[in-house]
C-alpha cells in the first residue's frame, strides 16, 4: 500500500462508500487524509477527514464522525472556502444530531446554512435547512420547522415539482 497515492485512496474510499461499505470507506478516507497531511496538503487532508466523518456517520459511529470532522472547519475558513467550511459545519451538525445533542445540532445547522448561503450554494443550503426542519419537527417545534422549510425553498436553484407548488402557494398567500 506504500505506493498508493492519496488520490487513489480517496477514489477507493468513494467506491467503498458507493457500495455501502461505510467502515471500509472511512478507513480509506482516513488513510488519504494522513497521506495528504504528510504532503502538507491541508485542504485535501481536511476534505478527506470530512469524507471520513460522513462515512462514519453512515456506519452508525456518530462520536467518531464528530472527532473526524474536528478542526476541518478552521482549515477551510483560513483558506476562505465558504462552501467547504459550510459543509464541514453541516457534517458536525449531523454528527451532533446522531449523538442526540439536538440544540447543538440545530445551532450548527443554522451556521452551516448561513455559510452556504454566503457561498451561493442554494441547493446545499436547502438540504441543510431541511435537516434542521426535520429536527425541529421531531421536537414538536412546528413553526420553526415551517420556517426552515420555507427558507430551504428560497435559494434552491432547481426546485422539484413539490417545491415549485409550495413556492407558488406561499407567493399567493395560501400558506404563511
């Protein structure tokens, strides 16, 4: 495995993830992160740590997912990469949700949505807002969930049929 490049490790991780082998994917992403770090490529190392976090979360290991994403937001912030910073915060929120730390997760989803909006990432912003809406709905916060859903519609770039209908109903005042 010594002659395997970080890129190859990342690609193998993506393949394993695609097959549903999340633990194997997480391990490959961790190896890729370590390999990128040894090349002093901090951005790609942070990207791989985020991929590792997502795979660990899919494997049901929320605590490890949170640990894997730790520190990646700062690397992206220092690079001025709002999109990846927003994704890192969103991954952190998902891990916190997996740990049943709902208030912390909601706060992180809010931060992630703001960062993704600043980055001009309407569709990703929408996904994060939907996750927050789902969490608010589970807690019985109907109004907050509605606000998250409406906000998720605001920036979506290619709305599906349901989203277009909701936008129309909101525009004509049928729903508030």
